[in-house]
């Protein structure tokens, strides 16, 4: 009686050279390619169609192992199971298990990589990284993202909700975003446990009821000129940046990340791209003589493409600039914008919309926005020239108004 199984021997497998198939029996074959490579396959039929399932190359799978795998495949066929489909399902299950092992920190890093190109400058990435590292990672950073549930989210957010409500809301939103990213990438499934509406709102008091409204501490506009006089004694990039902020009514991040290609010395303008503006709209800033003097001083010592450079070619640190303001009291850089706005309203006859446009505030009314298509640039130039002149004067004890000297070029 002919031998139906185990026709091959280990020696035959080694010595076989001719391209083609050598049967071992029971659907197991040794396949020899024209180039000489060898592998074991399991051949079977499904609905009259032949299928070949790879078992492995001979340099990795020996004859005994190949026969075991062929036996497993024949048993599956007896149960009506397609061995190839079964193999794919097993691989998918292993991949799913690996995916579920992704930690919250890994998913957060993936979210940041995928979204940082849309963010306004490097500060947004830094804020995300700092917030997560400080408040989130210590509690849930190394946990599998699939295991994050509502109690774990509350463990992070709840301690902040009373004293640091704004920070807590920001942290909750960032956790929600990361978990949403993880769901889209199939690292977790189900509802988002950091979702506020219809979920966490039942576990946390309403933010509006416990959060105190905090306005940026502003310097009275009558004290701006003496403050600017003190700043002129400091030739650091941070001090020059702060003077420039005061003279242009710009936001801190807009000024610290200013680049030389945004400045047009001939037209005396500084144009901030839409990507760097809070309202997402390009903003042209008219530059007064005092603002131009600051830029000329910085251009004389230009060290990078940033107008106000810090260390290693990066922009000057926002905290460094903010600390200069705090030297004169508990005021903020953003508060200087309020100083300018108060001065424009109480000390000048310029229309409200001119001052609002100078601050790059969004137009609150859709109707007003439809009719106001220009940027009131020439009127804003007159306003900023008047503001610069006001910032350069100090009243003495005798009531005499004296002009301040132009800032010295930093050495």
C-alpha cells in the first residue's frame, strides 16, 4: 500500500534543488522557487478552489514543525474552518492586543505629533506637553489607554476644579482630545470618559458658579510713561520686547515670536500672519518712530530670524518678559493692552472701532463685520503715533511735561 503521509525526509528537503512542489502528504508540500529558496506550504480546496497557506521557509521551519502545522490545518478543515482565515483572525487579535497595550502617554504624544502643524507656533505644543506632564501623566500616563475610565479622569481633574478651575477645564479638554484620538486609531473603544456634556457635568460643579472672573492686572495709563522710562535703562532683548509690546499693543506671544521677515522697514509696518493671530486673521501693525527705533536697535545686533532672540536661536522667553512687568508690581503684559485701551477711550477722540482694530479684537457683530471690510490702517497709524508720544512723556512734580530720550542701542 502506498505511503500517504511523511513521504519526505530531512535529507530530501536539504538536497532538493529542482524548482517545483514535493509532496509530503496530507496537503503538506515543499515548494522550491526558481531561485532556489524553499518553503513549506499547506494546500487545500475551498468550494473547488485551491488555496496555498504559507507555513514558513526551511531555514526557519524544519520538517517536523511543518508537519505539526499541517496537522493543525487539517483539523481546522474537519471543523469547516478555513485555515488562512483563521490565521488572519489570530494575527488581527494579537495586533488588537498590542494596540490596547498603548499607554495614555504614548497616545498623547501621537496626538501632539498629528496636530502640532495646525497650532500657532511652538508655544501651543509646549503648553500641551507641560500641562500633561504636570497634571496628567503622574496619575494615568503609564496606564493602558483602553483602561482609562471616568473615575480615573476625575482623579486627575477633581483636585484642580475648585482652586484652578480654568486649568482643570483645560486639562479635561486635553484628556478628552487624546482619548478621542485613541478611539479613532482603535486603541480603545466606547464612550469618551472625559466628555463633559452629559457625563462629567454630573460629577463636577458648574465652572461658571465656582470660577472667579479674573481680569489681567493692568497698569494705569498715567503710569505707562514712567514705566517705559525705567525699561529704557535695560538693554536686554526681553526689555526691548516689552517696550515694543507696549508701543504696538500686541499680545505677548505675537511679539516674542516676531520674525524679521514680518517687518517692512520701508512701509514701517509689522505684519503678523493669520496663523499666529488669536482671531486667525492677518494683522498689520503701523510702527511709530519709537517702535522703529527698537527694531533698528535689535537689527544692529541681529542674532537669528527672531526679532527678540533668546537662547540657542529661540525667541525670548515669555516668562522672562512677564517677569520684567512684575518688577513694577503685580501687573501682566496683557494688562498693557488694557492700559492702551483705557488711554484711547479716556484721553483721545479716536473712534472705538479704531482702538479695537489696533488691538486686533474680533468684530462681535456679524452685521458690523459685513460693513467694515477695511482695517482702518491710516487711522490706526495716527492713533499709535499719538500713543507713542504719550508713552514718551512724564509729568514732573511741578506739573511740567518732559519728553523721554530715545532708547539707547544695546551694546
